C-alpha cells in the first residue's frame, strides 16, 4: 500500500472475487515504473496499491471467459481504450476517457489482481514460452517508448538526443539503434546511468550538468539534434531540449516537469525554424502488440536492465532504491517470492 516513496506498507486485503467475464491473476512479477515514483502524480490518490507492469498466471476465470484458462501465462494492460470514440478512431487511443478510467484491482504490487471484463476483452496478452515473467514486465514500458518514437517520427539516420538515462531513456536508446538512427547521445546526472547508456547503445553519454546544446553540436558536425526525447521530469531537462533541437526537428516530451514549473517557450524561433513539439502518454493496443513481438524476437536487451528483485515484504526498500536512482535500473517486485 503506497502512502509515499518513503512509506510503503505491507497490508492485508481480502482476496479479490471475480465476476462474469473477469479473471483473477496471480502476480509473478511487476516492475516499478518511473511514474510510480512521481509523488506529485501519486500522492493525490494515496493510499493505494500501485503497479501496472504486471505479469502472472491465470488463477481463476469468471463465467463466460473462454479465451483464457487457469494456468495461462499473461501480461495484462491496466488501461484499455474503448476503440470507438473520436479519439480512438483518430489514433489518439491514450486520450480516450475509457483508457483513463480503467484499471485492474488492487494493483500489480499485490499477490492477486482482479482483471475487469473490459480489460479481459481488450488488454490481456498471452506470454509466449520465450518470455519470462520478468521480461514480460517490459511489455508496457517498451510499448510506451514505441508509441513515443512513432509520434516523434524517429527515422533512419536521425541524430537523437535522449535526456535522461533511466529505464525509459535506455529503452529509447535501444529503439533508436534498432531504427538505425545516426548519432545517439544520452544524458544523465548519474555516472552509473551514463555508463549504462553507453552499454545499451548510445554513441556518447554526457553529464546533464554540461553544456548539452553545445556538446551535441560538437558531436553532430555543428548541428543540433534532429530529435530530442525528454525522459527526465526536471525543468532543466525541458529547457535543454528547447536549446538542443535542429531546424525542422522535433522534441518529444516523454516526461514532463511537475505542475507549476513553467518553461518559457521560444515561440518565435520555433515558428521561424519549423520546430515541432510532441507529447506521448501511455500505450495503445497496437503498441503493446508490437512490444510483445520485439521482446519475443529478443531484438532488445531488457534482461540486462534488471538490476534488483524484491519480495512483496521488501517493497519499501524497493521503492526507496528506485526513487534514489543510485546504482539501479529496473527494480522488480515478485509477490510470490
């Protein structure tokens, strides 16, 4: 039960009961997402059980469920779109009101999760034998990165700057390499994560306190980056992005500063130079399917990003470690451990 990053308690809840069309999932693994650690985002709904990168086993099936059976290995999407509203029909599935109001209960950091009918119908994915429960926890974060790069139109040969080398940033680095981007540069405040960025495919890794706009020009034959992907929620990162993008380029805000931290936009310069700002939130079904396919084909190294595993009773320690960002990347909680 999440109260804050420094107050995560082990509490007993009744085992969820499933109704018609529903599933009960026995959670085997659930990753801590960077968004789980954003207190400005999470405290307003605390106390609550977090966790949305969950994989597990079908424990029970409700009346009428025929596509899944007890014992199936699955990943479940916590948010699902309706597929019928004007936002879904125009490709903006993550703006769908249904997506923003659906979820499973009580959350992935628990022993059992009740999957509502709509999630069963639109958000359950069978894990192939090639994918472990731990690797399956990357389906959702990888899908989010895939959606972001599609929105930003990352292309072969692009010079890419990724601001922030946590798990999201490293997924973007690996995807950019997979898309045959040209120069790939990553930044972070942590030397540990800068080394990880190089290990996972960045050509260069720059400390975020450096003059990043000047350094990207030095590395890119005098030009700024074609695409800047912001994976750090600090205002300084947002400001660096505005100064690091080339004419005709695109900035993708994959992460944003907290509410109230305003960033001055050089609108005239962007107007004259046809610079585009895009945002990306969450993942749609097609993104999840693509992510699952990439993981099945082992086209990215996600196992190497897993640095820590904890049991449910160690959740407080897991959250503190993940929030610190010190010498860790992906932290996974295994409720059956």
